[in-house]
C-alpha cells in the first residue's frame, strides 16, 4: 500500500493533461503519463540494521472518450526495483476498463482500477503499481447535491484473485464537516476466511487547515480495533504539510494505507514546482505492536507528469 499520501486527498485514476488526438467530432484519444523516482532509507531499531530501497516508475495512460459521459481507459506501468530491494520488476497493463459519468457526482467504473475506502483510506488503499495491487471489479459513486449526501461503493477482487472485497462509504456533509459511515467485507478465497470491518470517519476543513479522523472495528475475536487521525496545512494549493498518526491492531484492517499491527506517525511535505514537477518528502516513525520493534523510514520522491 502507498504510505506517502497527502491528507484528505482521495487518489483517483489520473489521466493527466495531454493533447487530444481527435478521431472524429465527439471522439478523442488522450495520452498522458508520468515518471517517478523514489528513494527510501529504512532503519530497524531492534537490530541496528539500515538499508536503502529505490524505485523507478513509468506510467503511460490512454483514455478514449466515446462521448462526454462514456470513456475507456488503459494504463501500462513499469517499475524497476533497486538498492537493497530484491523485488522483481513490474511491466504490465494494470488499469483498463470503462467509465460512465452521468455528472460530477455520479459515475460507474467497471474494470481493473484503483480503489480506496475510508476518510483516510484506512479500510482500502489499492493505488500502487501492478495489476495485483489493483481491484478488478466495479466502483459506483453517487451524489445527491441537494441533500449533501454521497455514497461510494466498491466490489471485486485483488491480489491475483485471492482476495474478494465489497465495501460501502456513506458521507453526510454538514457545513465544513463531513461525517462518514464505512463498511468493508473481505474474503480470502485461498482459505475461505472472512473479515468484516465497520468504520466511522469525520473530516473538517477551515481556511488552510484540514482535520480528519477514522475509527475502525472488525468482527474478529481479538486485536480488532484501530484508528487514524491527521492534520494538514496548505501553505498554497501546491505546497502542503501533513501529519498522520495511526494505531492499527492486527485484525482491524488488512489492505488500508498503513500496514496493520502498527502504530506511529508519518510527516509529509509535498511541493509542486509546476504543472509537471512534484517533490514529496516523507518521514515515518512506526512501531510493530505485537513485537514492540521500532522502524524509521525516510523517503524522497520526485515525479514528472506529461
């Protein structure tokens, strides 16, 4: 799961800004992409071990609009792992499908796609690279503007089909405060194990500040609760600083932004120098709850979009 995230920003499928190649009136093909370099330094306090990981990622997006409401999307992703990271490279089509968008609040997405659930993505965060890190299924977003109510529904499978998920998030906006009720059901198809988690979240924005919190509770017999809380300050629209704390017991969440069985802080600064260049600096101090082992992680990420 992706740890470096700007607080309160729900990462959606981004096709970027690119010149359109028009096939005929009403039809358009858009091509966009990104290049990202990531360096990570990890210190294991219990063993005094230190190691460095690097990632170089290339994404190429193709988006074809059949009309102003219907579009098809496709993404090719390549990631090379370096440093002390022994993972193999990724090179595959990981996003593809059809999206029907009735208006800004109402949309249906069918295919291999990114997925998030929770005010702070505490329940689901499938926004990395590679088909196994995506959800193959359906997302439905519904919004009732007059009532300030919205719904986010997801369903499908991930991790090479080994995990089936179904989730719902209901949001009610009351002035500057948004309150959310959350639910996620997971089934491990290899073992037939099941886990259901309920969540309650709230977000509040005022001037340049944003606050958010999320509480989770599963139906497991033990180690079933967790919570996240964060604050963000926007110096400008393209210069933000955020601090997030989490305490997630082992059965509280499984595929959220942060790993389960951990607690700790993450500090992130994100600065966009132009429409194309973005720098993200992250420092995390985390503790594995079951072993009480501490880990410090510092990350530098540079991204160029085209």
